[in-house]
């Protein structure tokens, strides 16, 4: 038998550190970057689609981001879509983290197995 105890403290007043409202007519490239292609450069996972930034696959209207997967031949693949990320555009001050975590302590009770 294994018993584990957890302790988690959360600050009562968490603060928003980032948001995106998609309030323009296009994706804000100051907030987002894109993966283009099928990931054959090391970031993919044998993707079936080819990622693009074309308006057929990615657009903003009425405060909503639209990512559209399409069945079409493009870049040697049978599907297209879009892939956005914030990598390299933001950093979060870890000193202002909204939680304190203590990882589990465990001890075994009972007969030795084996």
C-alpha cells in the first residue's frame, strides 16, 4: 500500500498575465508566431496536414479566431490547417507565480512485494 500526501496553496487573488481578444481584422503577429509546413524539420509528429498562414486556413472576425482544416492537396499533403504559438514572444516572471506547490511525500506500508 502506498500513501501520499499533497499540499497545494493558491493565492486568493490571481492576476491575469496575458490575454488575446482578437479584436482586429487579422492575427496580431506581435502576439503569435506560426509553424509552417508539416513538421518535417523536427517539430511535427508525422502530420497529415500542411500548416499555412493562408486566409483559407486562418482568419479573425468579430473577435473570434478561426482555424480551418481543409481537405485539399497542398505541400505534398492531403489536408491544410494552421498552427499558432506564442513561443519566444512572451516571458512570465516566475517570482510572481500564483501558486506554491509542495510535491507529494510517500511511504510504503505493508508487506514487501517480490
